């Protein structure tokens, strides 16, 4: 089946108004995984996605061990791992004095001791194809939600701009999974508070060159007040270049040649690759600021993922946390959604379940940003990794802590509810399907 054609509406007319059991705004990792879990329960779900497909430039590509475990619990991990991907066992950090592997995921007790690196568009398309096997699933691309519908103090639907004009979806629950610039959050008047200072990142691609296949899939390094993070996307390298907040004009004034030299200084292997950077239009400036909403819900409405809490890029945990929110939401709400009686107390339970692990990881990210990233960005000398740090990370229990945090976050959710296969037979939840003896490499 061609990408993104798996799942267009079967039960909704293209008229101006239709009904669903749950309307999810945003087809990112949080919204799509929630949709998959709910349709497995027999809940009719409509997903409204503003873009015309899943292809997006500013997306992460990481599928963490805890997410792979979730897919194992619903019997889809083998199929997911059939997608072309690479595996990360741990980052390689380059500094002036050494190349350093702070941790190794292969030391963890899990069926999936690695991060799966797959272009997010392919991951989302996979989820959409799985969800599309259930007749309850209705995905609408090019459907940008513009406003909420409220009746008697309760949100009961949304208005969206589709390809052919304005429509509305009525549903007992609207889930705002529309990311860090969430329209749903804004229209609901739920205001996030900042949890860490903003970071400026230049985001761009470098070409793959012969010989790249043999190199590490994820690289990171720092030197002279700049930090580099590089991901292999098979046909190109995705690069994030971090520099001190508010100094973009200075970076521009120094010119492209200076930028190319700075990248090659951190990662000498890219000396040739950076020649491809010939125009500032090839680079996008992102300002990423972590935040969290004090309240994630209103009667008839729930926020999950980045809409509820924008994660800092440190550690690349945003996708994992959005998906963990989705699992908690399905676990807590699916029976209520089937009975069409989701109360504010049920929505509060979702926030209670997910707020604490979110607070903890954001606190950890803030500490890393202030204690590790900020000093690295402030230093204009070649940055070294102190011997004490290298010795500390030689102690297994210390070495495994960041690995555990990265792999699982602070609270691993498990798919609890019984689900149906697309053919209607009943499938087990977490305890039934997890294969504890298998270990992928
Ligand atoms: C440059 C960059 C790199 C990143 N790298 C990583 C990484 O490597 N690993 C990691 O874990 N995290 C990474 N993140 C963070 C990660 O992308 C997010 O935390 C994660 O995608 C959040 O998932 P989500 O489903 O909550 O929201 P999103 O992925 O943001 O999805 C929201 C969806 O809602 C849609 N939408 C928005 N508004 C509307 C509307 N009005 N109507 C309908 N649809 C709408 C959007 O088009 C989008 O598809 C990165 C973020 C950035 C910016």
C-alpha cells in the first residue's frame, strides 16, 4: 500500500459535521500511538493532522527500548523492526582530549537493548497502517484544527479546515496531541510554564559520502563553545549545531566558512561533508524551550505529549514521553470512552500518572543544560572531558544510570487492556505477549 494512503475515512461523510468517540488532534507519535491503542479496544477514533502527510523536517527519529517493549506488548515489535533502521547502543562523544562512550545500552536488561533509529515519517506510517486495519480508525490529513466546540461548559468537538473547507467533529473526548505549538492548548486557555531556558539550534542536513556506512550512527561532540549532534538518516546525516543563546547574528557574521571549520573541528570525519554547506538557506534556526502545563485537561479535553509538556532536546526523550502518555491515556480511558462517560476525574488520573515522571525528566534535563551544556557553550577553548568524569563512568552502576534513564525514562508504561486483532479475535495485553526470553541485537 502506498505511504499515507492506508487510512482515510471509511465512516465519516465529507460533509460539515460528524461524530466520533474520540477526536485526536495531531498525527505525531503521541496521537498516532494513542489512536492505534484505542481502535484495538473498539473505540472509534478520528485523527486530524494538519499536514498532507507524515513527512516533516523537524522531527526526531528515535524509538527507545521502552517504546519497542510497548510494540512487543501489542504483538507488533517484529513488524516494526522490519522497517529499515539502524541501532544505537550508545553515543560517541568527541572532545579535544578523547573520544568517549559514556554508556552502552547493551548492558540493560531488556529485550531491546538499543535505540531504533528510523525516519519518523516511516514510523508514523507504520502505525497508521496498523491502525488502518481496524474499521474504527479514521485519519484525515490536511485537516487543521482551528477552534474548539464547547457546550454547557464541556468541550464536545473541534472545527477544522480541510481540503474542501470547514468541518466539525463532535466527540465526547478531544485529545490535543498537536505538539509544542499546540492550537488546542491555546484555544483551551491552558498556559504552559517554562521549565528550562531556550536553546538555539541550527538544524541541517549533510550528504552521505562513500565510507560513511562504516561509521557510528549517532555522533556528538563539543569544542570552542559549540555542540554538535549528528544522526544517520541512511541517505543523509541530520545535524543539530548548538551555540550560545542569542548569538545567531554573530554565527552568521562569522560566515559559512567559519561554521564549516567549527563542525569539522568537532567531528574531523565531516571535513569533506561540510563543503556541501554553501548557503544559509540550507540551515534552519530553531529555538527550543522546555515547558509544562500546570493543568492538562478540561471537561471533555485532554492534552498529551509535547502539547502538555515540551521536552528539551537533551537526551532526545520527547517521542518516548509522548508515547508513554498515549499508553497511560489508553489504559485509563478506553473503557470510559467505550461507555462514553469520560469525567474530568478520569482525565485528572492521566495527568497524575504522567506528570511526575515528566517533572523528573525535565528537572534532570534542566540540570544537564545548566551544568554540562552551558559550560561547554561558554568555553572558547578546546573542551576536554575531565579524567574524573571518565573514571566515574567506568563504574558500572554509574555508567548504567544514564542508559536506564534514556532507555526507559522515569516510569515505563505497559499496555494493560485486552485488545482485538484486526480480525476481531481477542489479544493479550502486556503480560500475555511480552516475550521475556528473546533478546534482539
Ligand atoms: C529539531 C528537533 C529534533 C528532535 N529530535 C528528537 C529526537 O531525536 N528524539 C526524541 O525523542 N525527540 C526529539 N524531538 C522532540 C520530539 O520531536 C517531540 O517531543 C515529539 O515529536 C512529541 O510528539 P507529539 O506527538 O506530542 O507531537 P508532535 O510530534 O509535534 O506531533 C504533533 C502533530 O500535530 C500536528 N498539528 C499541529 N497543529 C495542528 C492543528 N492545529 N491541527 C491538526 N494537526 C496539528 C503537527 O503537524 C504534528 O504532526 C525533537 C524535536 C525537534 C524540534
